[in-house]
C-alpha cells in the first residue's frame, strides 16, 4: 500500500505548498498570505506508461511522440521497466527506444527493472541488449 501511494504521488506530481503569514492573530490589516505550488515535470507519455495506459501510449507514439525523450530525468523505457509494463516496453522498443541510454543518475532501463524486481521487463531488455 505504501508503494502504491508513492507511485501515485510520483505520477501525479508532488505538490508542495508554502504558506507564510504575518500578524495573523493581530487585528492589524497587514495580514499576508503567500501560496506557492510546485509540480513535477513528468510528460504525458511517461505518466501514461506509469499508469499502464497502453492505448494512450499507442496514440501518443502514433502522433509522433519521441520514445527517447527524457521526462524528469528518465526515458519512457525506464518508466516501463520500473513499473514492469511489458506490453508498453515492447511497443517502445518496436518504435526505436534506446535501452542503453542512462538517466541523470547513470542508470539504464535494465537497472530500473532490476531495482524494482520487474522480472518480465528485465528479460525483455536483456534479450534486446544482448542482440
């Protein structure tokens, strides 16, 4: 359950709110309230992959979405590997996904599959990378 909540928070973007108030309790009319909202920069393709929405992924690719464009430092193949989205991973590979690309931290899609124990994704990536 904890992992599901983390995935949901990651997929929809972490929202942070910062509130500052001065003289909130006093009767003065100089009350100040500031609110800032910060959202993650995960694109629609990678969000759809994380959700497992194969149909949206197919439509985005058909409309020219770049299957190697990083989002929040990760490629779409890394998202597919991380969440063990085998059908989507195969679709990305068929459309030219580069499985040797490294994220901003130096990891590949295979590393994400191994780290999350995504055995099916790991097997597919290993079969393609070895060829």
